[in-house]
């Protein structure tokens, strides 16, 4: 019997770490870009202090700029520094050379702005080129991360200043500039979404198939562990857990029995309805087939159909017991959006950091694991394909009739 007692509120030490989709993290090699940006104020101060006659015209010109153009100067300097950092620590020689060239030309644009020389055309070309190159790279397979997205937002903001008409009476041009800016933000966000899901192999938000080398889908956290074939003991333990869960959940095929035991089965709908049991969530008991924290139903033409259960840990930071080794891998979720009225999940945080109106962002959930008890399920643990769910619900509904 798989019954583990864990005192509620006690953090269980995980033997390995967890990894999420790169969308919400900093990609390898982007740390130098952040460091270069952080050093900008110090570099600017040193340039003024010891730069001599070469820097004096730039410093004097910067001081004479209107506030909006000073803002643009810093935006250009920030993206130039970011590209310089990427040139030092990201990609192969060819890509690093391109990053270095971008850094030099963006710095030249800022210099021209400070010296009162023509700068808008070069700035527009460089900023649009940088945005386009980012879109191509992400759609071509490079996973987006927060550093890249933030840098693109800086560039879009700088481009908004570039496109802003000097004469406020040019309303049509102003509206057009605003439309272009909004369009670039939307395009960058959509590109990041596509790239994030592509990095997960198209797996999606709830995909946690534990393939070697595959990044989790956006919003999903998986344990980092050494891949190995399950041992005989692990295979036996996984089978015993599944069999025990199938036997224990048989009575919950009737939602009324589940309701009598405290499961919230009101309003069952769709193919992935999770009916939670608040008392089981708080009892500190882990992986008891007779007391799963959540039941999973699908709504069929003839009524609700039980698909399985979801076990979850009682507290944050507690690693689930993978009794079946690689066959029973637990997962969590990060950066999800939760609505209080009515209570429920509304999605995951967007690449730009937003949730639907009325929702709050939750950085991380407790760990959980699905066990599927539906006969013929293609796999007993992990994810369950939507097409199989639909087919199974159709078959089960026809038998009921």
C-alpha cells in the first residue's frame, strides 16, 4: 500500500532540481548581457570622469538633449550593451560577430543622437532589423527567455520615440506610430509564445511526457534527473500503484459517491474536469490510492465519465515520491493565472508578464502526478492525449446508452 505520511508545512528535501520552460527563465549565455546592462551606469560615469576631449562633446550634447531624447539615448545604450554581452557569451563565431556589429551600430546611433547628427533613420533600421532577427531566430528554434523578451521591449520603446513625430500637429503620423508600436509588441509576444511551445516540441501547457532532451511546456515544471530504464522493482511498484488506484477508484465512477466523500463534482464539464477534495489535500497523507486529492472526469453525452486521479503533495517545495522511478514522475506548474471570482485557473502568464483581467499570477504550485484508471489508457501516468480522451468518452457513452 502506497501511503506516506508527511507533516503538513514541512519541506521535503528534493534529491534533484526542477526545470521549467525557458520562457520564464534566463537562457544559458544571456547572463553576460544582463551584466553588461548593469555596468552601463558605471561605464557612463567613468567615461565622463576620464574620457577626455573625445567624450566631452558627447557628454555635453547629451546634457543639452530634451528629456525624451535622453530617454532614447539610454534605450539605445541598453540594447547596445545587451548585444555586446551576447557577443561575448552566446552562439558561434558567426553569430557573435553579428551581435558585435549590432552593438557597435547601436552605440553609434546613440552617439549621433547626443552629437545632434542625423540618427533616426539608422536607429529605425537597426531596431527593426534587431526585432526581425529575433523573430526569425525564435521561430527557427531558439527558445525565448526573459532577457531576450525584455531587450526587444526596450527596442520597441526606442522605436516608438524614433517614430514619434516632432510636430504634435501631425496626428495621422502619430496614430500610425502608435499602431506600429502596438503591432510590434503583439508580434513579439506571439512570436515568444510560438517559440516557447516549439521548444517543448509542441507539447503544450499540461504536457509532461518525460522525453529525453525535451523542454517542459510553458507553465510546467519537471524534475531534472538522470534518464534510465526502470528497474524490475520500479516497474513492479508502478504496476502495484496503478492497480491499487484502479481498484480504489471504481466506486467513484458514480459522481454521487465522490460527492459523498467530499469531492467537488459540481459542474463537471469538458474532457479534463478536476474535482478536488479539500480535506484530503490537507491531511498530510501522500500517495494513498484510497484518498487521492483530486478525481479527473470528462463529461460525455450520457453523463460524467471517470478518467483517473491526481495525487499532490501537501506543501510547496516537497518532492513527490517517484516510487516507480522514471515511470512515476511528478510535476508542478509555474507562472499560472488564477481567478478568485469564480475560483479557477485561467491560463498561464504571458511572455510579457500578464494574466487575464481579474486573475492573479501564482509563481509555483505544489507537485502532482496523474494516474489514469480508464481502461485502455495509452499510459497509466503523466499526460493523456486529448484525442484519446474524446475517443474513450464516445465509446463509454455509447455503452451506457
